[in-house]
C-alpha cells in the first residue's frame, strides 16, 4: 500500500478553472516531486521541493502552475487556469534525497473538459 | 540533457514465456537506474534499483541487467504469469542531482 497519500483521486474541471491537488509525502521524507503522466504514459517532471524550498521546476510549472510544500501541511499543486492539454495523471512522489528511490502516490487524475 | 528510450511499447506473451524490455540512455554519467511496475489504477511500484556497472540483479520472477558501456538497461520477466500484466517503466538518475527521467513505458499483457 502506498504511503504517499494523494487527494483527490479524480477531478473534473472546465477550461479556465483552477485545479488543485494535494500530497502527503511519506513520513520523514524531505524531498517531494510532482510528475505529470499523460495518456501515452509519458512522464513529465514538473517540480520538486526539499522541505519547503523549490529545488527544480520547468518553465510550464513556473508560468501556469503554483506549488508549495508548507511545513506541517500537505504539499499542493494547483493549475491556475486549466487547459485541455492538462488532462493527465498527476503523480506525487517522495524520497530521502533528490537522486534516490522515489515512493509514489496513486495519483490524481485530472480531466479538463 | 539525458534522453531515455524504452522498447517495445507493447508486449504480449503467453504464460510461462519470457519477456524482455530494454532502455537505452544517452548520458554516460547517469548513475542510478530503476525499474517500476504500474498496474491499472495503482501506484508505481519499485521492482529494482541498480547502480553498478554491468550488473545482473535477480528479483522475484525477473532479472535486471545494466550495461554501462552500452548505456543499456534491461528487464527480463523470466517466466511470465498473468499477475505480471502491467505497464513497466525504466527511470534514470542523471548527473547533477536532477530529477529522475522516465522511459515511455512498456505495456505487458500475459495471457494464460
């Protein structure tokens, strides 16, 4: 059973709406990752955090997404204005370090109508 | 940057047969390599982590080979059974502490 908890499992949004997903990493893991997995099974790295600080992020995340990992609260990933191309499975993973084994949640499946 | 190619995209085998999935990567400085299994609607499950050069690792029902000289990583399901039906992904940890890069996946279907 996954110890990385993601909510909600499914969300449906209209174009232009906000879409917010949450992730509780495995206890004690300081590094959190967000990946987007599209219908062709392609993974796109979005952003990662070490504790509350952003380590890396891609351009798309910087412009249209907001993400945070506040202390003592779930991490979150929010799409400010959803587009049809954002329909995908959003996977959160946590790790002891930036290059080690990732432990994945079950994902939040976003459908943008 | 690092690129990871995974083949084949789909694999159909009979129960008891073997199935081989291969990933090639471009960055010779990559140093951690992973195979993950994803069943429908479920999380990614780690099958194996390898990091030594030309290493054969055996797991339960599978073998992983890393050949750093050829920059090739392979997963061999040695005697497939229906429970092996899933998507399989390789992942490579590139130099510089950057996030894992995943292959495009192989969907394996094992029929009785």
